[in-house]
C-alpha cells in the first residue's frame, strides 16, 4: 500500500527529494552505513560530505525500496591537488513521470588529520518534463581524525528545506573494527540517531553495517576489492517498504 | 552566445584553416550519422606562391561548396572574404585590410575576384562579386536574405564591388574605400535599398601597447566605430564605441553592435583583463546599447560579464557570470513575454589532471530568466574522464540537461560550432582519436538516454603534408 502511495506521491510532490535527506543516501556505502560518512571510503559519498578524503572515480546504481519503476544512477570523481581535494558528480533519478537531478561540486582542505570542506548542490526535479523546480544549497563540513578516532560536523543542504545538522564520532572497538555514532537534526525539528560499523574481513573483503531509529532501519553492505578497483553492494531495510538495493563500481587513485 | 551565432560556423572554419596553416597539403573530412546526417570536407593545397582552398558540405542530399584560388596574399579568385576597418562595410579587420580564406561552405560570401597590391607604403584593394542568393520573397520583394544557404524558392542576384586605398607608415595607417552593392529585386522593408553605395574612411595608430582605430562609413548618414586597446603583460583593456545612424547593414559586414541588430543606436563596450599571477586571469566586460531619438526607451540595454580563469599544468578551471537584459535575446526566443527583464547565466568548468595521461573534466551551465512562467531556468552538466597518450585519446562521459522551453546553446566541436539543446534529457558519450605524424582520426559516439533516444556518430579524418 505504501509502495503504491509513494508511486502516487512521486509525480505530485517529488517526495524523493522533499521528504528527508535520507533519500539522498543513494550510494552503496551510504545505503549500508545509513549516511555515516565518517566510516565511508566511497568517492560517491562526496555528495553527503566534502571531507571524505579519498580520491577516485565511482559509478553506482540504486533501486529504492526495490521499485523497478525507479532507477537512481550516480557518478562521481575526486582528485587531489596539494592539500586540496576537488570532487564533482551527479545523481540522477528516473521515473517515467518524474526525474530528479543533483549535480554537485566540492572542495576540501586537508591538513594532517583536519579537514574543512564545502560543496555546492543544484537540485532539479521535474514532473512529466512539464512542471519543474530548481533548488540550490551548499554543505559545510569539518572533520578530525587521529589514529583510530575521529569526529565530523556537517551542515548539509544549507539554504534548502532539507537542511540537516549531523555530529558524528568514530572509534575503533578493536584493531580494524571501526564504529561510529551520529546524531542528526533536521530543520523541521525531527532528530534521530545512527550507529554504524565497518571492518575488513581480509584484504579483499570489507563489510559495513548500520542502524538508525525514526524510522527504524538497518543497512548492510560488502565491498569486494582488488586494489585499486572495488565493487560494493548494499541493502537497507525500511519498516514498511521493501529493501533498497545499491551497487557500485569504484576505482581509487 | 546567441548574440554572435552567425559568426560561429565562420569561426569553426577558421579554426580548421589555422590547424592546416603550416602544411602545404591538408585535407579534413567528416561524416555525421544522426537525425540530420551530413558530410563535410575541407582541402588546402599550397605551392610556393599559389594556394587553393576548397570546402564542401552535403546535407539532405544538398551539396554546398566554395573554392578559392589564390596567389600569395595579392589575388583571390572564387569565394573570399575581405576585411576592412571596424567592419561597418566588410568583415572586421584585426590588423591591415586583407583578403581572407573562404568561410563555411554553407555561408554566403563574396564570389568573384579580389586583388590586394602593396606598392611601397601603399595598399590597393579591389574586389568584385556576383552571387545568386536565396531570398524570402513577398510579392516579388525581398523580405529576408538568409546568411546561410537554405532551400527557399525565391532568389536574387547580388552584385558587390569595392575599391580602397590604404597608406601605411610606422605605427600609422589610413585608408578609404568605395563600396557598391545592388540586388535585382527591391526590398519590402522601406528602410532597405536594393542599391547601396557607401564610402568608408578608417585610420589606425599603433603605439607600443596601445592601438587606436576608427572607421566612419557614410551611407545616407555617417556611422562611426571607434576602439582603443591597451595590452600590457598582466593587464589589458579594450574600449569600443559604435554609433549607427541610418545604416543598412551591407551584405558581408560584421554585425556592428553586439546587443542589437537595428540602426539608429549607439553602443559602448569596455573589457579589462588582469592577471594577478601567471595562472590566474580575471576578466570583466560591460556592453551598453541605446537607441537615440526614441523617447519611449529610457534605459540602456546592457550585458555585464565577470570571468575567472585558472590554468596551470595540473588544473584548468573557469567561472563566468553574465547578466543581460532579457529584451536583447527576445529575437531568439519566441516564447518571450513581458516580464522582469533580467537574465543570468553561470558557466563553470574544471579540468584536473589525475595521472600523467588521465584528466577528469566537469562543465556546468545554468541560466535563469526572471519571468512568471515556471520553466524559466535551465541547466547543463557534463562530466568525462579523458585519457591521452602518444597521440591516442579516449574520452568517456555523460551530460544531462534540463531546459523545458528555452533553446539552450552550447559551444561544440561540431560543424557549426554549437549545438542547440531543448527538452530534458541525458546523453552518454564516447570519443576516441588517434593522431600520427601526418594525420588524425576521430570518432565520437553519442547516445541520448531519454526523449527520442537518438544515436549519433561523428567520424572525422585529417591528413596533413608539409
């Protein structure tokens, strides 16, 4: 029923962009980690934080709530220059009656464990290519990492109705097992918690897991990598809807 | 870009000739397989003193061609272009008056004979042309003379002759030109005359970093164009002023005013460039245009631009912002209706080297026009990864554009120098090229992912011999 409801709402209200920033978590790593970018090493996640700190190229496919009518594809690249990392990419959501496009450009300054970054976003959504809307916003982020610990403060989509403040902390529970918790506050007054974990099973296989409340969702993912290439697959639950699937191919440099 | 649309095919042709400049024999051929397939070829042959230039384009089984036989810079037979002064009567000149190579084969240009002789400090320039041009007719009268060769039932015979004399000394030159143009049909517009006679006087002063240039062209009334440019290593500026009185644009004259095609207007333009350091260039440009004698038009039409360019071996980035009065573009947009008249454009690009041979490219354009309808904004986004090594190049990318009801023009490497985008769509692109000592082959495959899902293929080949 809810699935039908979403399909009805999609062309009317562009729910995928207007509801919550959760729907911006399209990349497999963000899908698996519930958007906790402090644990992510995916280039595609520059759309959620300019301080990811990794360079490369990533392309992904995302199927929200296993709805075959909707396809989300994304592409991102990031390159380093001195202490700066420049990144750019876009995410495109296609439905026969609705499209949504979010290109972004970001820049971050890295100085040892400290990173400061900014991203600019343009969001375009269109119903049946007839009615459309543009929205511009920007992200600000600061990150500190030292050995097994880290912290991140993000203001996402500043200037839009999807503004979000996120505070995250990271610590290694034991060697090679990284965990993080996040507190997220949205402009409408809604807030929730997230927790995530990331660990390397061996040099080829890594796994991600996460949980968030409000709504209660779990994320799970795996990365199969033969340096510098990696393939990431993830899924994420929803209390009422089907699983969301995402898969990405990435090359780091 | 719409303001100089008619010049883009000419510029793309000039780019081809520039690439062929150092070769004695050069051939460029291209074939496009898409909705409107076409083929294009351009040939240059050069011996010690003689040169031959030929261009052809076949589209919709309709061939168009031009050819020029040339002896040094003195004689040209066939299709040619002539530059003179600030372009009030002929093509705009950047240095001395000259006979240029032919233009794009789809563009009308003088056909006949042109002579330029330089005895001592003097230059004698003479040309004569007769062209059968397509024309839109109404009751036997010319309503429109397209600059591009098109399939229109009507036609008119155009005759152009002119003769000029130039005196050049150190840093100074002055010249005078008589120009005659006639058509075998009258114009429906009472302001346009089938017989046009005009006299132009121009002068230029070069003094180190400065260049002053002025042209006065007299038809029924005098129109003038003035410019002052100053070039220093890190700073340059250019000021231009044009005042067009009762002015009928001659057949091959450069568009005198940028912001308007009508006469009885004046235009002032200023451009400054500053390089704070070697890799960074800042440019600001402002152009204003106003009709004189029209009490209903209170404000000047204006276009203002600000641009930043950064370039070093690792990165190339640019950002430009343009603000212009919407009325300036109304001639290009039939959907335009009364509204708040400002129009904004943002262009940005970033090219970053990742490895020795690999670059990542991103380009973005956004335009906004203040009007009441919903679809008043449009965007274009392109990303690609480029690989270049030992003459081999490979590029893989995509572009997405959203522009519901506005024809968005994007500069392009294609035949006309631009492409027109409408409707929301996305496109995947694969380009591969290989260059060797005497040539280059290039293949561009594009697949539209929405709307009509058009597949297009452009194959081109250049062969050059010294």
